[in-house]
C-alpha cells in the first residue's frame, strides 16, 4: 500500500514556440528511473498551445492514446483520413494499431489538453479513432468516460467548492487535478492544478475541493495484466 504525491512543479517541462508541455514520466531527453510508468500508463502530459500551434504529423505504434481538452479546442488529423475537433467534455481515443501518423494542433487560442499513453496487452491491430462524450455534472462524483484497454478506466469528476468525492477502488489509481485545488487532508498538503495522487493497493479515499475543480482519474485493475 502506498500513496505518492506528484507535484506539477516536479514534472519535466519542454518549451517550443507557441507550446509548453509538462511530462509526468520520463520522456525524450528527460529520464528519471523513479518515474517511468504507472501500470500501463507510460505518458501523462499536460500541453498548453497557442492558436494554430501543436504537433505536426508524427508516427505512433502499439499505444492507446487518450486526450482530454481542458480549455480551447484540439484538431486531430491522422493517416487513415480521420479529422476531428475535440472540445472540453469530450474524450479523444486513438488506438494506433501497428502504425499511424497524426497531427494535433490547437483550433482555438489558449488550448490546454491532457494526454495519456497506455500500452495495450497486445501489439498490432487496426488503427481507430473515436470521440466519446462525457456526461458530467457537478455533484455526480467520478463519472466513467472510457475504457481504452482491458483493466484501464478513465473517470472525470467536476467538484464544487467544499464538495467531497470518493475515488474509485482499484489496484492502482491516478488522480490528476486538471483545474482547481484540493484541500489539505490526512494524505497531503493542498493539491493544486497540475498535482496528482498515485495510489497503489490503497482503499478508496475522500477528496475535498477547495474551489470548483476538475479531477481526471485513471484506475488500473491487476486483472488487466498490465505491467507493475
């Protein structure tokens, strides 16, 4: 049983004209053997883009890529001919299959999105892209919005100031504050925008918002066969 706090200020940061990216795990030139992955999650990035800025065509293989727009709008174009504009309240789910090339460019000023890469249990397969709506209301707690690979579930909660929500239970649970803040608790000092809890073999935990907040949660069940 363990609880890790990953502060936004401890993430690896890359900057380019019109773009700022913070990485939770080792990525590119950034290497930290203590932060390589969490279950099947091998990338958890928070991107801020200027209008028309982002990532031009680049390849991927053997990943499930999940994108959540916090503000603005994100245009996805891939080598299968799929084009989509993702807005807040929608999940973009790309199964790369054996190989795909895609671009991700802001379709609005000050576009911020959080993207997670997961390693699926099997390699290869077909490339698919889906946009999934999230039916979110304050007070509903954590709402399930996607199951990209076996054993992995993505949840979102929109929490009002002073409201308490309970995390889902699983072998591994990752809770990210995409907007707002959590109050001090027995687990930690207050968590702010960009901070995360990483729970391993923990019971469910109650989290209380200090202001209106949005929490992005991943749960990973051992039955899914993901790496440790």
